[in-house]
């Protein structure tokens, strides 16, 4: 990628809604320019597609996350749906709610995502991570994206949702296509089909759980009461969709991106491997560095004056985590991977009322893999070209071939 190609380019010439802008280009110079010179940027309309506002500074993005009255989620939270009139799941899916109903449903689900409730899942994650890393170390090579990162987060969220093991590979294929793909053409062809397949799958699973509930989250959704009534079938299915994508895709991309970053930063890898860097800080830096979720979409609930411009009520506003997590006002030396970085106030899990429900689980998964890399791996090197995901919402690698050796200290 050419890191300097946007230094002298008018930002309005870059289409942030185009997946290719994120998959094929390094936008670091663009984010820097916007933060410095145009922190509230207007992305102009493109044909019939409406324009939208772009927030890039850490303090502005975090403030917008906190303000759910002026920056609302209840029409949609990603560009693709907001630009086409709004999300069909608005008001039914937890990330697409605001106010008391959001608080009530989040409270019901938080019990299932508490550290105490997840203790058994975390133990299972550690065993599964150790088994996967050991298996592929013995082979001497793997595609880290598919062989390890593609399996571990999926296993964890499927355990929580009660998805039978026989269905999990099929679900991985669906989730990998729903929000991104390995090429722009594949994204256009497969995304909507994959989304429909995921909804149909959970419609069937929810019907079975409503009739015969278990101790999984799908059963919890079918049985819980929010503001005096049971969730409808649609609400259950939409929230299953949200949980499977949030629990699988983002953690998978963080894991792959973390390993890719270690390949590019041998001094950081050696500091971590030798024990000079703690796992906890390394996890947070991997989350900041990779920022798998590029943006969050909002709709202005009122006129907002900011940086000398006015966001009109009803306008689409995008909060760019990818830029906020590299803001020099929030992070020292932001464009350098520092596994020992503290404090680390990244926005990878969003902020405020919509802070990621599965943050504890994601941290546990990344920590388990990093611990196994530290303890079991001697050397790592790229074994072929990596391939990026095509998406304007997610970022990361769909393929990362590596060769590695077992540590002599094992």
C-alpha cells in the first residue's frame, strides 16, 4: 500500500463508503489530514446515494458515542443500511435501539456475558486455543486466518448461542460473507444472500428453543421479558444475528491482524515472547491497532453545531474508530505498535451505552491465543501474501499464511 497517496488529495475525492477504499489503500494519511484540518468532514452524495458526515477525532467520536439523544442508533448503525434508507431491524436489535428499551434488553443479556457466567466458556477457549496452536505448530505452517482465528471465536459464540457443532462451519462461511468478502465482486454477490441465510438459520433455531428452552442465549432471548412483554420472533432472530456477527467476525479479524502486526514488529514480538510485556496490555494494543470495526453509523436526533458547521437533524453521521484509535491527542506515537502501551483508551468496543456486550469474551479469546503464542511458538514468518477483507465496515485479513516453529522452551 502507498501510505502517502492521500497527502495532497482533497478528502472529498475519497469515497469512504466504497469497500475498495479500505481494502486497497492505506488511509492513515487521510485520517491524519481530516483530524488536523477538517475534523467534521462532509462526504458528498454520490449519484442517488446521500452524503454523510465524518467524525475522526478521538474526543469527538467518544462524545458522540456517549450522546445517544443527538446521535441515535435506532435507524441503523452501519453506512450500508443508513445510505439505503435505514435498517429493517431498527428498534428490534440491541445495537439499533436507544433509551429505556435498549437499557432493559441490554440488562437481560448482560447476565449471560458477565465474567462469572462466562467462566466455563473461557476455560473452554483456553483449551481450544492450546489444541489449535499445538496442532498447527506440529504441521509447521497454517493459514492463521482460517485455521485458528476462523475457528476459536466462532466456537465461543456458538457455545453461548447453543449452535450444534455440525452447523458451525456452515455458519462461519455465512458470517464471513455477510459483512465483507475477499473481493469486491464477491461482496456484491454474496453479502445479502449470506445475511438472509443467517436469519433463516436462527429463525429455525429460535423456534426450537422457544418450544424446548435450554441454558443458551437463544433460549434466554425466547423466554425473557423486556418492558412487560416477550420478544417477538423477529426480535429474537435479529439479536441472534447481531450476536453471531459481533462475537465471531470482529474477534477473528483482531486475532489475525494481531499476528500480522507481530510479524511486522519483531522487537515487539520478542519483548512479548520473553515476558517483558504483559498479556493484558498486549491484548488492548492489538485491539487498538487492528480496530476491526471501521466505523459506527448514527442519525442526528437534533441539529448539532460542531467545528463551525451544522449537522442537521436527520443527517447521517459516521464515527470512524479507525481514525480515533490513531489520534495523536489520545495516544503517544499512535502509528506504532506498542504492546506495553498504558493507558490505552481505544474505541474498538465503542463507548457509553453501546459499549460492546462481548468485550470480556473477546479479550479472553485474544489473551488465550497470545499466551499460547508466547509459550509455544519459537519463530513466525509470512509464508505467502495476505489478503484483505472487502468492506466499508470491517477491516482486516481473510488470509494470513505463516510458517512457524515450536519454542525450545516448551
